[in-house]
């Protein structure tokens, strides 16, 4: 993802384009689908800017989350994770949030973008006048590998 896209994202939110903000966005763009922790981002950032501090990373992430440039997610494992969620698709539109299936045994996280909630959101608008502007789906269960191991353990 190029820096011009990130600069535009920041400008649209009336944010100053700073070196730290661009670096965090660039690093997240370099690691799609990895659901990075602040510490992960910090380690990657230090490779490019050894002087950057962890506190700077936390402050930058907080600002970007508050202004909905990035998403903060929890997989109920005690860690806050971050991902790009509203990246322009080149035509001025943003892609829909992707969702997560999480293995309750090994912790593997699978992202998926299929969205079956459109009908529910439309129904809420028609029946209650409630406009859904965002949602997050987390499905918990067991991945194929864990199911196979569990089956072997029962034998």
C-alpha cells in the first residue's frame, strides 16, 4: 500500500501527517491479516526507526483508533490487536470490515470477508429506524487441525 493512500486517509480525518503515523500505517499495510499487537508494531518500527519509543507507538495507535483509521480488536486472549479496517479501494469506497473465526484450542485466527449481516442491518433500519454504521463478528470454535487432534484423543 502506498504512502499517498495513508496520507489521504489522515487528511480526510483532519489529522496531521506525521512520520510516526505514516510509519505505523505502513507497517500495518506491510503485514495484512496478521492482527498485530502494539509490541509487534514497535518491533517492526524499530527496524526502520531505532529511536522510536513504545509510548509513541501506543499514542499513535490510540489516535488512529479513535479516528477510525485503524481497528482495535480483541480475540479474548488478553492482547489488543490492530488492523487496517477501512482502507480505500481506489474508487473512494472503503472495503467492509472483515470478520474473524477463532480456534478456542490453539488460538488460530482466520479472517473472512463474507458478510451475511446486510439483511439484518436492513431489517433493523426498516423496523426500528436503527442505522448500523459498523459491526464486528467473532466466531469461536475449533479449527480442522484441533478437531482432528481432539478426535484422536478420544480414540
